[in-house]
């Protein structure tokens, strides 16, 4: 009994250790967006070139994600995580020491390689330790670190304001390198029974074996469609919601019952302005997603005890509700309705993020769960990038953002229905 308790405690320690890495993962990648003014003043570049710093990162990140997943299945998950963290932390540190656009672009590209190898390996390691009724909640706890990192991305701007933009990258890069050294002693792999059994039969993990196993599985094709439809909505909202709110609700401020419940000084501060639209577009969604990922993880674990498809039902429910709410967001003229729709969308996204890796482990061969997750991550990023571009192209054609938002709403609803086609492995 004591041994079991010890293993359980360490399983949660793994989640805690990796939560910090997940937070750094998003913090380091998004920090640059909060420092545009300082960076451009120091290294002159056009808006297009500054945007390319993020685009190159995203392209490389998507392309390398399947490779990172395969490495985590083929080799030690611990060392894939450590090398990944060390590489992107070093690149974060180097970012603060670059003095030209070209060198900055190269560093961001290499940073994309490092970060792409992390997420699948981390979630697979958590799944190795949490094999039963804690898997979705443990996954959700880890993913909440990503949300925390996204929310803390603005911390770089605060540091830059007082100490310069280079200091922020130097500090967080150094933190990542030091934390890598700490994880070398605290993090360890767990034996994977499925891998051991396959090794006994002479089957080796290889690119060909992974491709044959995954692409011959009907469930994997369903998940590809599912994640593609979901990614369409996720990335479109990430990229264009601030602009949409600014165009649709510019000048809105609390009135009537809203205003009566607030201190007088808050009313003007809560108005939707060109500056505050970004906060209105991110804070409610991020908070709702944070709640959704924890509630959705715990609920899925509980439901899965009574029904093997419980972990499928949670994101299904989330998307079937979030799709119509996203449609409402695209067409309402009421800011209160829009805010409610954003909150439901955020909860639905949290439900999905908590359960994707547990679903992958449940419906596909667990030997290739990290590879499968990496491929799905590639699909999401690729489709999402195209949707962000499509939103901009439609705006150039004088088409309202309500049109792609409506398309994304339909896609999100269909994504939920797609999960009805998936059956857990016996």
C-alpha cells in the first residue's frame, strides 16, 4: 500500500513539475508580442517583418510537432522534455542578445523546433503515470499551465518598461535553463507496459510502424477531422476576436443595471476601446478556459468510470454548446450576449484541451500516443494558420469577420458531433 501511495504522490509531482514547463512554454513564445514597440525601436523593422517573427515560429512549430511526438514514443520522454526545454530556453536567452532582424528570425525558428518537441512528450509522460481515473484531470492541470503562460505573456512588457526588452528575454531564458538542470534530478520516465510487450514480440517503434498503425485506424482519421474543425475556430478566435470586438462594440460601456453594480470610476475603464478590445477578447476566454479545463478533466474522469466513452462525451458536450454560442457572437449586437458566448466558448475549449491526449490513449495504440498527438497538433496549427490568413483576406475584400466566425461556429458544432463516431479500444 505504501508503494502505491508513493507512486501516486510522484505522479502528481510530475504534473506539478511539468506545469512550470508548460507555463514557460507559452510565456516565452508570446512574450515578444507584448514588446513590439521596444523591439522595433531598437531593431527597426516593418510590421510585416515583426509579424514574420511569430509566423516563422508557428510554421516551424507545426512542422516539427509530429517529429517531436515520434521521438517521445521512440526514446526517453524525460530527455525529449529536457532537451526541448533547454533549447527553447537558450533561444529565449539569445533573443535578448540579438541585434539584427535576420539573427532574431533564426533564433525564433530554432525556438519553434524546441517548443514543438515538448507538448506531446509531456502529455504522454503524464498519461504514463496517470493510467486510470485521474488521467483527464492530470492532463487538465498541466494544460492550465499553458493558459497561465499566455496570461503572463504581458509580464515581459512590464519588465521591458523598467529594464528594457532584452532583460525580459534574458531573465526568462535563464530561468528555463536553470529549471532544466533541476528537472534532470527530479523527473524520471515510467516503464511503458505496451512498449515492453511489443518489444517482446519483436516489433520496434519506427516511422513506418507508427504510420501504418495510425493511418490504418478509422478513429485517427476521425480525430484529424475533429481537430481540424476545432483548430479552425480556436485560431480564428485567437487571431481576430480583438479586431471583431473593436469593430462591433467600439464605445460600449456598462449602462443601467451593469453600471449600478460598479464603482463610478470603473464604468469608463470597462469601456470597449481600441486599447481595451484585446483585454476583453482574451481575459474572459482565458478565465473560462482555465475553469473548463479543470472541471472538464475532473468530470471526464468521473464519467469514464461509469461509461468508457465518458472522456469523449465531455468535449462533445462542450463543442455542441460552444458552436451555437460562437454563431451568436458573430451576429449579436448585444455586448452582454457576446460576453456570455465568449465564456461558453472558453469553457468548451477547456473541455477539449483536458481530454485530447486521454482520448488518443483510449482509442489508438498507446505506443504511438505522442506521435498521434504531434500529428494532430500539426493539423490544428496548419488549419488554424490558414484560417487566420483567410480572415485577413476576407477583410481585404470588405467581408465582415462575422462570415468566417459563422463558418467556424458550424465547424465547432460538427467537431463535437464527430466524436460520436469514435469508439474506445476494447
